[in-house]
C-alpha cells in the first residue's frame, strides 16, 4: 500500500514537470529578449526616445515592430515625433540590431502592452485591476511606476515595487 | 580645513557651471532675436512681439485636444507633465531652467513637433516670438 502510494505521485511529478517545461515553449512565440537592453545604449536613442516617455528597451519588441514604429513617427500614437533622416537611421539601426531575439511568431504589434508576453505577465492573476487605477500608475505604458529600473532595461520581477 | 575644502569644491562647481554654460550655443535672448529676424522676413507689417499675446497663445487650445499649457502647465516655472504619458517635463521658462531655448536645433525640433500636435501646422515666427517673450517674463 505504502509502495503503491509512493509510486503514484512519481508519475504525476513527471507529468507536472513536463507541463512546466511545455508551457513556456508553447508561449515562446513572441517573447521579449533577456536582457531587454544591451549594456551599451545608443546615445541618440536615449536622448530622442525618452523625451515624452521612457526609452523603451529594444528587446521588448521584434525588429518588425520597430521598423513600423520608426517609419510612422509623424503619427506616433497621436503625436508628431519627427526626427531628422540621419537620427532616424541611427536609432532604427540600434532598435533593429537589439530587437527581441526570442520572437518566433509572425506578430509585430506597435504597442508593447499588446504583446502576448506583456499580457501574460500583467493579467489579473498577477496584477489586481486596482493597481491600474492608481494615479501613480496612470497607464500600463508607465513602466517605471512599478519597474523602477525600467529605463535601464531591468524588468526583473524581484525588483518590482507596486505603489500603494 | 572644512572651510577650505568647501571653497575648493565651490570653485570647482562654479568652473564646471561656466564650462557647461559656455557649451550652450546661445542665450534665449539670442534665440529670440533670430526668431525676430525670421518674423521681419516673413511679414513686412511685423510690429514686434508681445508677452500678453504669447501668454494667451500658450494657454489657449487651437482646435486640438491640447494647449501648450496642457503639458508645460499654466505656470511654466514649475515642472510639467506629458498630458498622455505622465512623464515629467522640466520647467519651460528659462528663469527656472537655464537650458531652455539655448540650442537652436532643439528649439526648431520641438516647435515643429509640438506646434503640429497643438495646431496641426507649424507656428509662425510671430507666434514663436510671442511665446518666448512671454516665457522670458515669467520669473521664478
């Protein structure tokens, strides 16, 4: 009896472990890079992309997304965010060269908040709807409200501090 | 000894301040005079800039959702906040932020961007000059 009881969970454990490995593989279709940002950050990117919002790390989106964003700066989420051709070229190269290397799916969203990985990490199991209503958070594009080191590309969940 | 230390630190800070200041391309007043020369070229009836007109322009909406003050606040010596993202914007008035209107490239870039957002067009030299004249009158 005791032996049989011991044997049963072993099978379960194997199954559970397998599922644990499988789930990330299944969901890895569109995933951000780790780290999200290279150690050496382009100065133009830092300067130009952090005027109105934080300079979102290139590894948060695939190259295709960055190309779409950088060719549509005249209507950048409702704002006119023009750059000179030279600046655009330099920043686009930096973004594309450091875009997510874990993106195998065909999707190329314009918003980081529309990516599968973002939604999974921030769904209602993880983050209470109350958090989004906090004026200190204001909107999901405001990474630094909780990820204080977001500007440096640090989204490690151990460093998350959700404001009260 | 502490006093000596403080003095040398102060000297260093002052020197650094001078160096970084001289790195600015021009003063806001020089920026204003270059806008004035644009305004003279643009219109033969140009009669100078007005702080009152600039203030009114700055605080009024021009057909779109935002005025200049939506992000730069009604009191431009205080820090502003991007109306959409909430990102803090350093004070707009040169009296509260010495870097303002000192880099011609930045001045041109931001007038182009922000006038487009606020008015759906570029600003005239008259409008730019009025706003800068107003901003130069706002003291901390």
